[in-house]
C-alpha cells in the first residue's frame, strides 16, 4: 500500500489492489473501522446485504460522517490491514459497500 497526502488540501490517496482511492474528508491520522472486526471485505459486504447494523468509528481524532462516503480498512490494528473499502453511510449506518 502506498499513501500520498497532498499538502495544498485535505486529500489522501491510497493505492490498493483496486487502484487509487481518494479520501477528501480525513487526514492520515484518521482511520475508519467498522465496530465489528470483519476479517474480509466479503464478510463486511455480506453483513450489509443481510441488513446487519454496521457502524463506523475512528480510533484517533475525528469521527465518521453521518451521511456520505467514508473509507474503511480492516481487519483492526494491530493485525495488518488486508482490505479497504469505500462505504456509503446514511444516518450513521453503512448501507452500501463499494
């Protein structure tokens, strides 16, 4: 994984297996996780598809957006992150995994 932070604005770009992911609303210190420690992106997608209540949190400064797009990673630290996902959040709950 390769991360780039643009000095002139709050844009972080992360290289993943799906290509570059841009995050316009967080700094590199902000990491978003799901409350449940999903070991794979597939298990996260299945939970959302099953209608499970999937919430986000940031272990550092900041907080996830209430409505909009957020970027999450897993599994939780200290395990190495093996998956990354852009998620759509409505009323504080994940409704779609991209």
